[in-house]
């Protein structure tokens, strides 16, 4: 069961990356929408990692 969940996540990630690549080359509107969602999700993950690191390090601005 865990394997299927990880496989599904992998398929979503690869599909999102393909849509980002395709949208950068002028793909259809739906590919641009998926690319926007993918990039926004990546930014949210990046920000949450940065905030989590700050909390563990004691809240300093060591970035």
C-alpha cells in the first residue's frame, strides 16, 4: 500500500515537471495552469522548510 502511495506521488511530481517544461514552451492553457499549481506547491514546500529550520535553530537569521 505504501508503495502505491509513493508511486502516485512520483507520478504527480513527474507530471507537474513535464507541465512546467511544456508551459515554458507555450503549451496549452491547462498545462500552464498545472505548471502554476506545481510551482506554487514547490514554493510552499521551500518556505515551510525554511520556517522549520529557523524554529529548530532558535529563530536566528542565519540564512
